[in-house]
DNA sequence: CTGTTAGCGCGTTCAG
DNA sequence: CTGAACGCGCTAACAG
C-alpha cells in the first residue's frame, strides 16, 4: 500500500492537517516542524494521491478555458474532437473544459475572449495564439499573474508560455520533401501551397522544405511558393490558376483546404504527384481513389487532447510540463487505410 | 454539477444504499423499487463518478495480471514500457499491475504462470498467448469463470477473448509491400525475413505482402520467405547466408532482431533496399546512417498501455471494450527522427 | 428487503 | 501555530 498523509502524521507525531500544511507550503506552520515533516515525507517516498485530491477539490469547480480561432476548418474541427475527449476523461475529476470561439484571425476578438475566460475564473488557459502585439502582451501579463497558458497548434516567435503543443513544423517540411523526392524519382518541378504566412509554423515548414531540396542538390526544381487564402473557394481558384499557369509543375505539396485543393489538382488534368497535409475525410477519399499519393497528418485531435491534459496534470498534481510538446507527423499512404 | 447517488435517492425517496444496489444489480432489493430507481437514474442522466468509485474500492486491492512470453526482445521490452506507463497512471486508483514472465515459447510454463496469476486473485488477465491447445482451453475456461482476458500483441486463430490488442498484421504487410515497390521503383528481387510462423499474425503479414505483389503484377520478384530463429546470432547467420546465396536480392523486408539483421545486410556488401519492422534503437541508428530505408513501427508501448487501460476501464466503469483494438503501423523515414 | 454509517485520501474549515 | 472534524461520491458492512 502507498503511504498517506495519515501515515506521515503518525510517524511525525503531528496531525494530518499539519502534514498537509507542510507539504503544500500553506504557511501558518512552524518552520522547523514543516521541514521535519517534509523530510519524513521524502523518506517515506510519499506521493499525493491525485484521485483523492480530485475528489476533495471538486467543489472548487476548476475550469480550463480554451480560446480558439479559425473555425469551419477541417484541422480545428479535429482539434475540438481531441478537446472533447479530454473533457470526458477529466469530468469525473471535477474539472470542466470550456471552449471560447472567436472570429477567424481577429486579434481584438481573441483578446476579448481571453478576457471573458479570465473573468469566468479559468484556472488555466489554452490558446491558439494570433500573432499580434496585443495578444503577446496579454499573454505576458497573464503569465505574471500566475495563470498557466498553453499554446495549441500554433506558436509565437519569441513568446514563451507555460507549455506549447504543436507539430514539429520544420520536420514536417523535411518529411514532405523526402516523400516528394522519393515519389518523383528525384526530378521534376514542384509547387508548394501553404496557408497564411502570418503563422510562424507555416513559415518554418516551407523554409525547411526548401532547405532540404537545396541541400540534397537534387534535380527537383521548386517553381513557386503560393500562399492560400482562408476560404475554400479562393483556395480552389488560386490553386487551379497556378497549376495552369505553370504547366511544367508535376509535383505538389499542398497545405490548406484539402477538398478544394484536390479538386483543383484533378481539374488541371495532368498527373501530379501530391502530398497533402492533414488527414481530413477529403484527403482520405483522395488517397483511396489514387488522386493523391500521401497524406501527412499532424495529429490535430491529439494536440487538443494533450493541451488539456497538460493543464489537468498541473492542476491536479502541480506537474510542470515540458515547455514544448511535439506531436508526431504521421505518414499515410493508401495502404494505411484501405 | 453532475448528478450523484444522493440526488437520485432524494427524488426516488429511498436511501443511497438502495440506489447503489439498484444500479449495480447487487440483489437484496425489491424488483419494482430497483426498476423505478433505474429509470429515474436514466432520466436524470446519471453517470457514476469513477474517481469516487476508485477511492471507495481501493481497499479491495484489485490487480491486473500480465503474462508475457518472449523475453530479451526489443519489441517486448517496449511493450513493458507501455505496461509501466499504464501502471503509473492507475496506481492512484488503487489498481496494481503485476507482470508474470515465462520462458520463451513454452506453453507449459505459460499455463503455470496463468495459474499463478489466478491464484494471486487477479481481477483481469493480459496475455501474450502461445498457440497451444492447453492454453486455448485454459482461456476458454477462464472466460466461463468470468475473468476478463485480453490478448496482447498476438492473436490466436479462432479463439475469442474479452478483447485483443495488436497491430493490423495484414495491413502491415501491405504497407511494407507498397514501400518496397516505391523505393525499388517497382522492379528487382525481394526476400522476406520473418519471425516464427507459429504466430498467426506473422503468417498473416507475409501472406498479405505476397498478395499485394501478386495483385499489383509488378516486376518485383519474391525470391524467398525465410523464417528466423528467436536468437540474435542465429538471425545474423541465417540472414547473411541467405543474402549470399541469393545474390540477386536487392530488396529486403526484415522482421526480427533488427540489430542482427542490419549487421548481416551491411556485411553482405551490396546495396539493398530495406524495410524493417519495429523501431528499436538499432533501427533508429541504421535509419540515421542510411543503412535502411524505412522502419515500420507497430507501437509496442502503446499496445501494452492500451491492454492495461482496457481492463482498467472495465474494472472501474464496467466499460465493455471492442473485441479487437488495432494500433497503428507507423512509417518512419530518416527525416522523421533526425 | 432497506436505511445508516464508516471509511477511501485529501482539502478545508473551525476551534483552540 | 496546530488538531479535530467534516465533506467530495461511492462501496460495503451492519442494523433493522
């Protein structure tokens, strides 16, 4: 059996209340007694039972706030699935997960939602941060106030936080490069489509792809890097336009609304080796019908799940997370799903 | 706030004890009252709080037994990592995980270990089953006695159990085939190395590989399927021997002791496209040094972890698992890890 | 058959 | 500064 507060109290010759105060630095306790209790606890290898603790603090009604941006998006839809899974898992511990939506890429609205969350008494904040000075300074402020904030599925250049969950963007760029290199046989022309470069990770990914190709000195020529808008029709239109304009392109790395992108690629008529990011239903069927070659999944659901669990662990057992949690880039061929 | 037994007791006009008996079918209760309580509970959307439940049943000292076979093996070493992770996670719930080792591929010893586990009062059993009639009948018997047994990392042809956690063997064969097809450019000679065919999954995997190549009508020729022994020196010797005997082989799918296999492949001197199963440290460095092309990981740690969690969920919330839990086959190129 | 109550381990009053 | 006691939601033992 594991050792409890009571056990410690017994050998220390004090009451459980005193032990509790000592171990949790609650003050109102004689420094020497506190020290003695702590060493005894360490000797006995005490670990607080998080299950019991959760039951006890359940009436404090802790809530974890999640402030998203970008809606109606395949990727973030899955992120929310992960959020919900975590929510179900921690419900019995008396901790609630509350999601605040804000308008796409709107820093003012995001700031407002963060404030809402704080006013609602959030014990922790999960944020998909928008790059904007107001957001940055708000994060810094919250940090000073002791509120743990974790970044989800996006990172800010040069802004630190409690912890950040995201995929390894440079790596995801390199993997795509390797795949294209392999599928194309190492020669041909490639075009990259990427979402908004206002997001740091997207810039990193493309840079890393370019570097790989350059270092490899392969005969793969990078024709153009195209930045996509955030709507599916615009994505479709631009993708098709570019592929028609640059008729030599026979390799594509596509990150954006997969459904629109795949449609454009098919429509342009010629055979194009394609790597898409993320594994939406559209990507799945494109894979099955051999319209694309491989999907690179960035585990959106797991990102959502882990962000919540980081705060959960912190709230229930003071566990300090790594400053950066990288989720895997999964490589998905047709054979992985059929 | 969520609804508790007390809440139900209040509206049903009975005591919590009665509610508990009704919801858990403990008997010693008026059938009508029980029925009424159950409908009220359903109406109020009651869900038992597993945290509170765990705290309460902690003194029953439930333990989950794990009976392994095959030791000193990279794959099962990682399986045990997963087991330990799960163990740490459920410790606070008062449930213990106890591992019983048995001699490699020894059905009599495995049977003995199972009996040990049962005598120790295991509340659930996780088993890496050996194909043998004695084991099969023991499993059937335990099942009838109501002990949940879950298969881990291996399955028995035609024997059902509470749940089974393993990778999708046919799929893993197909994925390897696709990769070899892609890397080789669709032509050349391939040799397959596999562990003991006494394990059903290994047979499935190879069959599936062969079928893919046949269906594809590619110019890839399957030269030979080699069954490997369970020791690293034998593996090395046989692999090298075979590769020397069949000098035309320029593609290898290798499942076995990676360290030995990779050494043999290097030693044979010629350039061979190689796909290995599982992601041991040996596979990792071989990947980084470009000695092999890709590793297919079968998530051993996750398999161990999930097997425990299935029984945990069952023991704490009566949750019935899917009869088969498939873990992913991860495709790992050098770029995924460097 | 049913109600009451004492824990499970921890946090939090409230007296002293 | 410290101890005692109660409650979180549920199980189980004991009374009735």
